[in-house]
C-alpha cells in the first residue's frame, strides 16, 4: 500500500490545481445560455457577489456571471464558480498537444487550454457521460473554440481501458461529483488507465486531486494524534463522510498501531504515499 511503487510516469501528485491565481479573470470565457432540457434539467443564470473559494469567504467587487445546472428536482449538479475557474485555469496551464478530456462540465477547461489562451492544446476529444450536458453545453463550447474538438457521449473509463491505438499528450479527468478523499482509490485506478494512453512525455491531470490528498492527510493526522489505546474507539466513533472513508483509514491505523507519533514529517509523508498508491 503506502510502500508500493509510486504513481505512474506522467502524473505529478504534488501538482495543486487550487493554487491561488487571479489571471483567469483576464481570459474571456463563453458560457452556455440559460436553457431547459426536455428531460427537466435546466441551466440558469445567477449573478454572485458572495462566494467561497477554497474555504474562504469573499465579497466580489462586481456581480459574477454564473451558470447553475439543476436536475429535475432542483438539486445543484454543477456550476462555474470562481473556485472552479481557478482550478480549470491551473490545469490548463499544463495542457498541451492532443488532449483527451473526461467530463465536459460547463466547458471551462477546453477554452482555457486551447492554443493561444493558457494551454497549448491542438485538438480535444471530450468524453461526456451525460447526454443532457452535451446538449446544453457542447454547442457553446464548439462555438468558442478555435482548436478542433470532438464531443462524444460515453464513459471515459471505457475509452481509457479499450485496447485501441491512440496516444494523447494530455489526459484531463473531471468525472467525480465531489472532492471526497474516499474517491481516491477509484480515481487512482482511472489515473493508471490514463497513463497507459499517454504519448511520450505526456501528462495526466486530475481535477482536485491535491485537495483530496490533503483531506486524507488531515484525517490521518487526526487518527494518529490520538493516544495509541484510543485509536480503535476514535475510528469506530468518528463521524466520517462514509463507510468507505473510514475503511481507507484502517491501513493507517494498522501501520502505526501501538506507537505514539514522534516523527510527524515521516508519518504524514507515509500517509501521502499511501493516498496516491491505494
């Protein structure tokens, strides 16, 4: 687990797409127009003044034009908040060449990543599982891009696992709904499949990966900070986000069982290694 070989070539687990920048504000982005889908999904326009960015509250100097995608029951599915723009901009900085994208979202990433903007993408293949998202978003993205783009409905995991010929200079994946550390094993599997589809010198980029690793590291810190004799009960009683999240901490508990932590640097380094290889 934590002592297994590291992540595949082409993936940098230290890259953090939450690094603060305001450069994205200087890049015009075309947003899909408000609309309603026959399925009942609807894309609405909201003007935001008060937003949260990476856990901090901000009052914007001017209203921010935002799109909110709601499901038929009125539940939020996705939006283009400033936080999302920053993360997409940072991923776009590292994008080049022929790009495979898992998840269209509201179309921010391809616009930032295309040649002449932030990235140097020369062509996009976007795999989006939802026909609704393709219908509502793809026309605006195609109109905004000068770089060739193919948008297909499908599961990007099937594309990555298929024994087909085709190498990409960049694979960008954004198919998980939330930034939850419990998703790391599934995301790591996708990452490893993506690495097999890279051209020499290619790169895999994963939305919010560094954030999720930090969340896991925080949970590890809380666990091993308990006295050794109290960790069993802490793990059993802890109100974790899911049973899966609690299960991921069991190997951490076993690794440091019976020991008080002396070297916190090495302890947390082991937890990070485990997070990117689990």
